[in-house]
C-alpha cells in the first residue's frame, strides 16, 4: 500500500504550530533537562550527534559539552533561529525529516518526542537509521499513554481512555497518536530495527498545566509535606524533580 505525504502541507503545519516551550516553562524546561540527562547517560562522551526535529535547541544546548559534533534538523525556521542563537558550534538544517539527506554518518541519532507528531513514524525510523554508523545507536523518546496522569484522567472521566488525544494534545502539542512501550516497540520492529533497551524518564502524576502550576506555587520551603522539616540547605523543588526522574527510571511503564 502506497502512503503519499503532502510535504508542503506538512511543512505548513509545522510552521503554524502553536506549541511554545515557554507556555508552561517550569515543567517544560525541567522535562527537557532530564530528557537531555537521559540521552547523555546512554551515550558515550565525544560522540557525534544528529538530532532529528531539534526544535528550539534547548536540549542540544544542554548536551553541547557531551557531544563532539552536533547536527540539528527541524522543519520550523522559527525554532531553528532560536537554536542557532543557543549553539553557535552546531550545524542546522531547515528541513522535514522526510526530505533531509546527508552522506555523514553519526554515532547517535535522536528522535526526541517526534514520532507522535509525524504522519508515518515507521518511515521516519527507517530514514533515521540510514544516518547511523555501523555501530551507532538511535534514541527514541515518546510520551507514554499509560503515564500515571493519564490513568488518573481516565478514572476521573476527563479522558475516555488513556490513548485518547485530548484537545491539548491535538491543538497545542500537535500529536497524531498515543504510544505506550508496546506500541513503540511494534513500530521499531516494523521498521526492521532492534531495540536494545527501554526505560522511563520522568514520573508524571499531573497534567502539564497542573505540573507547571505546582512547580511555581508549591510549598517548597523547608521541605513542606515531605516528612522532614529539619533540613534547610536543599532546594526541595529540585530534589522533587530529581526524585521524579529517578522514580521514572524505576517505573518506566508509568511515566
């Protein structure tokens, strides 16, 4: 079966995307930090990186000292202009992944929270694999439909099921599908690729707007609500986020 993609329409959709990292800046920047941390923990220092759909370059800036060379690709010239201001040493290309080509091969290729957006994720996985060195690795991140916040939303009745795309998912985030680990592994298998490991990143018990509000307005002074009030020399908000990252690694199916 032939799957024809209207690339000009797809590029227009990317250019008109309303998502902005600063929309819920506290949560989005913390999530970006731990996504970058996860990539660095699973790759060798001084390797070469190709980031497909690099967006505004926030994660690349966080990883710039880890990789010896960085190439970023994105369909949005608006986001690429922001990325170029963050990392002057990286090379950037304004292109859809489907249209991008290079003879260069990379140690690491990343697809970070992009498969849920694209028309044909299997073709994207296949295309990304062509840019790898023989011993290279690909790192794929996607939001988890079975994350705790979505399970809670289903029980509350704000989602009919965990895989349903909410108005926020569709109209702001620009998602086309929901994944869990099993669905992601199926796409990887159908792309004729082999998964060597899976994991979680950040335990999320609240929706993005709720989590952002909590980070801004929570009672973080003196460890309120965490069972200890005698230790005053820690940033408890940062400790909470670090704990969510560590717990997410322990409970990948729930984050």
